[in-house]
């Protein structure tokens, strides 16, 4: 891999089956330079959140891999469920849509909420809903890109869902919108499984400076 990193993995702190140290060990084995632990926000009550961050920081100290403590928040009509006090303890915040929606317009309205939320850094698996809602038009996609560019938000390229599509990634690069490679692993075995992400990134002409965590790569 040219840019060995994985910015989206789950552990037993939410619905993953590996521990924090299992995921880090898998990242070491696969030669990753950067690994993010990003459990689902709704599992992290304040007390658990403190334990979570402490554990990630402790294991990170003993690893050659740069380990980031993040979270994957849920975007709903009422906002992203990552309050400022939670974001402050973390290195970065992913926001994703996890609910069933009927139209691409409904999906994009939710994504816009996250693009305007100052605690959010990265939009998770953008477009994973399109096979169910239908695909939006170029104009609607353009609005999303504009908002992301204006607000300095990044998109992950998700190997789990094979999104976003090549043209979208190309357009991110053209506009200076940062990208990350993400497995969305729920098992240690899947940590670092970002082949699809990297191939799309390279096909789109991506360079190191187009990656959100380029300083660690
Ligand atoms: Zn997700
Ligand atoms: Zn996830």
C-alpha cells in the first residue's frame, strides 16, 4: 500500500468484536502507519467515553502505529449525536447516516446537517444509502461538495460500502476536499482492509496531500 492507513474501525466498545489492543495489533501486523478507533457514539456514555479514550491513548503509547481516538456519530433530523464535550476528548469525529430513508433528497438533507456541524470532521460512507433511495442528480451532489469545501469537511472512501464513486472522489481532489481510507472493520481481521479505497483514491489521481492525515503518512 502506498498510504497505509485506516480511519474507521470498531471495537467491543460498540458493535465490533475485537478489543482496542486487538485492532492495534492487527494494524501493526498489516504495516499500517495510522489507525483510528472510531466506535459508535451512542454506545459511549460519559463514563465509558473516558475509559475508551484512556484505553486508546494507553495502547497507542506502546505502538509504532499512530493511533487516533475517534468516534462515529449518527446524523439525524435533530443533528449529529456528538456533543462538544465528547468531540473535545477525541482526535476527530466521523458522522454517518444510519437510518432508512426513502429518497436521495432526504439523505442529502441529513448530510448537510453534518457538513454544517462544527464538531464533525469526516462524512462516513457517503452514498451508502443510494442503492435504496435512488441516486441524486449532479446538481444536488454539487451542493454537497460546495458545502464540504466551504466548511473544510473531509470524506472517507469506504471499502466496506464501496463509496463514494470515482467521479465524486475526483471532484473532492479537484476542490481540495480531504479524503481518508476506511475499512469500517468490525473484526480485527478486517482492520486495514482498504484496498478498494486506495485503488479509487489512486485512480482519481489522489496524492499524499489530498489525505486528511497526511502528516502521519
Ligand atoms: Zn456507519
Ligand atoms: Zn462504522
